[in-house]
């Protein structure tokens, strides 16, 4: 279970990096990729990656003091979702 969540976290990171590169390339008109012409896919990938990493850090938490990092990931995911709700993409 722990290895699966860890693997999903790294897959999310790789997808987020690819989404970032494709979004920048499409935004600056170097190439055109249909789904990356705005920041919507990048925001979804950041949201998913932050949720997966929060779950990953909660599972691997060694003591109660390390609760700051998962909470930070959840806050980043919530802020990203807020910007998506407000149509900032």
C-alpha cells in the first residue's frame, strides 16, 4: 500500500512537470497542444499531486510533529481548487 501511494506520488510529480512544460510551450506559441492552451490542466495536475503527497506524508509520518507538511499540501490543493473555481486559468 505504501509503495503504491509513493509510486502514485512520483507519477503525479512527473505528470505535473510535463503539464508545466507543455503549458509553457503552448502559452508562448512554440507549439500547440489542445488541452494545454490554458492553465486548467496544470491546475488539475497540481491539485492531484498535492492530495497524493498529503496522503503519502500522513501514512509515512513518524511522529505528530510532522503534521505541518501534509497540511501545507492540502492548503496548496485547496488554493488551486479555489483558483479553478474562480476561473483563473
